[in-house]
C-alpha cells in the first residue's frame, strides 16, 4: 500500500493539476526524516491539517550526506520513503537529489508550503515562489526535545 504513495516528480506533475481542479489544497513539506520518530509524525500530522493533500519531498541518500555529513543517513532512502508513505497523514512521497527542494516546489506549485517553527518564514526555501503564486507559507510548532540528532546521541550513550 505505502508503495503506491511513492511517486516520481513527473507523475506528481500530472496528478496535481487534477487534484487542484477538484478543489484540493496541496500542502508541501520536505526533509530527511532519518530515524523516523514521534516528532516527525506530529510534524507531518500538523502539516496535513493545513490542507487536503500532503506531499512530502524526501531528501535522497546523496542529498542527506551533503547536508548532514558522511555518516548519514542511517536509514536508506527507499526504507525512509516507505516509512513516510505508510503514515496515514501522508498522501504522496517523492525523492529529490538536490541540496534544497526548490526545483520540486517550482514543479509542484503547492498551495501551502510548511516547515518547522525552527525555520524563519523569510528564509524557507521556495517561500517567495509559493507566495508569488498565491500560496501560503506556514510554520508548525515542533515537538520539544524530539530530533534525530538527539536520538542518535541517546543511542550512542546507551551502548
């Protein structure tokens, strides 16, 4: 089931106009989502509450390494994609290789762009583009103390 939610960007480009024509609000977020945890799930559920269809752009393994360093990701991209797609609140997952999701945002043209409250709305990648196309840029409050980095530290400390 979760595999049917994992889409290429090209297939999403064909599907999204049909969804918009039906009046659906497209919500977009992105991230690495390495070591899926409670904070991730709460974040994605809040993102979904801002519209009808939640699309998650997932950093590929190569992209995660560029951002987080040589030891990451812990979980390979195909596993991360299936885990995210298995969540009820997520409608579609797509992978991207670049350091930022700007290309994906420009091709999807979401109605709502969401990031965590740790981001400044003015510096969110794609914010200007989304606003210029009539969309909204929102942040959602993150679950306190929940992060992949903290989880990795705790694992290391308990060995």
